[in-house]
């Protein structure tokens, strides 16, 4: 049975058109899901297995703010297996199910003094200097996917409007993908800043590339958990990421909830 066929069976007629991939420490939004149907990745043919602590590895269907959504809890990162296309089976199955809009959240390091830990940044664009791409090996011309408008301008405008209405500060900036799993060096953070990045992180970019390839609209946002390496003198750790993520994560969750409530993620 294909992944999409199994999901169709388990979802029993539900047709979500919005999917959310929640980063580590950002799973709280999924706890508010009503009428939940949880499908572990392990049950779905071809789905990847996540190995990061704090990630569950399940699709959770349900209603958030009255809207039908599907939450991907437990993304798989490039650094787990060296596979930039690790999330491809997940995104393909969602697209086949009828998902049109993909919301990506992550935790990230800030390379800007003025964007302190706890900040939320909507991703306006990305820099992929990793030399990796999830579409490498794709046989036909669809592989030349355009990235000019990777992060949907209308959705970015809507989240900015919602933030303004709620009185929440929302940064907008460029996210630079590093493969991880080691954190960056101070020199790499200085380079990222010079190249025009505002935040750095280890996810999202391959998913955005895959999503655009599959014709999905993307809204992506980072929760800043720390300053980039060398900016404070302190060593970075995953423990800090997990500890800090819920702080900005609660604010990002409020923004996403408001977008859903107002029907701004449907089309
Ligand atoms: N670098 C890369 N990824 C991250 C960071 C960071 O400083 N913080 C959270 N995710």
C-alpha cells in the first residue's frame, strides 16, 4: 500500500489542505488539536525515522482554530542520515492528499545583535551554500525548480499583519542553511552575516525546495533560541535550543493560530 493510500484510509475522508512541520520544542501547537487522528511515521510505508530527541515522528490530523490541518511532528534532518531528500516521502504524500500550503517552523541561531533569543523571524528568503540539494538525481526537467518566490509573499504579508494586530514583534529575514549537526564556528557566523543571512539553522531549506518542486506554497518561520557562535562567548548546545524554543515558540504558535482562525492559510 502506498503512503498516500494508507493515509487516506486512516484519515477517513478528511482532506486537510494545510500542513505544518513543527521544529524541536515547537510541538505545543499540536497539543491543541481537536478530533485528533495520530499516525506514527513507523506505520506509513516509506516514511523516514527521526532520531532527534524532542521529535515524535507522527502525522497528526485534526482541527486547530476550527480549521482542518495535518501536523508533521518530528521532521527528519539532513544530518541524521546525510539525505537532503529525507522528507520527500512525507511531502509527496501530503501533496497527494491535497495539501496546498506548507507551514515550516524551526529553531535558529541569530546572527544579528538586534534579533535576540526569543525573537520570531518569518523567513523571507534563504541561502543554500551547503552544496546539497534534495533534487539532485531527479531525472527530468522539473528538477530546475524556481526559487525566486520560494516563501509566499501573500502569506508573509498576512503573518506580518496578524503580528501587528496582536502587538507581537515579528522579524523578517534570510535563513541560511548549515548541514549540522555540529554548530557553526564564529568565522562561519561572521561569513553568514557578511553574505546577508539573519539567522542560521539546520532544517527547512531542503523542505522548502521539495515543497516548491511539488507545487506547495510555503510559509516558514524561525524561533531564535540563541545568538550564533562567537557572538556571546558561550558554547552552543542542543539542550539550550530545546530549553529556549518554547519561549519564542509560544509566540509563533499564537501567530499561526490567528492565521488559521482567520482562514488565512486556506486558499
Ligand atoms: N545554529 C544552527 N542551528 C541552530 C542554531 C544555531 O545556532 N540554534 C538553533 N538551531
